[in-house]
C-alpha cells in the first residue's frame, strides 16, 4: 500500500463519523483513529495511522515518525525469540515507562535458541509505551517500544 492510498484513507475517515477503523490488505495492516472522536484523556491525543508499524499524523505524513509537537519512534525486535523485560525474575526491568533511554543502553533481552541476546537502544529519548508483555514470543521486526525522541 502506497503513501497516497494511506493519505486518501485518512482524509476519508477524518470526514466521517467513524472513530477508528482497522484495514488488513495482504501483509499490511492499517489502523486509523479519528481525533474528533477521541477524548483528550487518551494516550495518543492525535490522529494516528499505523501501517507496517510506522506511525503517521494526518497533517504531516512521514516514513517512520510523527512530526507534530513531538517525534515518536518505534523500537522493533531484531530477531525471533522470547522477549524479557528483566535480567531475571527477581530483578527490576531494564526500562520502565517514563525512563530516559540513551543509545547503547540495554532495554531488554531476547532469547533465541537458548542464547540470551542483549537488545540495546539505537535512539535517545523517553520511553512512553511498552508494546510487549514480559516472557512472550516476538517476531522479527515486531514493535517492542515507543520512544518520544528528544531532538
């Protein structure tokens, strides 16, 4: 699905009474929320479209981040395996919502074939959402975290 099709869908939904819609076309899944139907208390107080785990705003569509008041970046799994938020069950998580993360900082571990792989952040910013539950399987390129960039 190309960006012009996504723009057309966003425009159509923004003019309708639909609060949100999810569309699946082959391997692409699009989720659109209409800001006029979303309350201010919701976590994302903007109009979002997610296509292949990339986030777009209605007023400024870009490839990987939202350009509005802030920038949101999705950190994705580099491999298939089991996602762990903490080094072991008796320890605190590597990161929590609200933490400031830096490039090179360990943010989780993914176990693949009995090997524990440290996953380090490739971005600087504030962690605003954890998308995966601890000790659950993840796929390659699956979104794990959303970070508010501090550019």
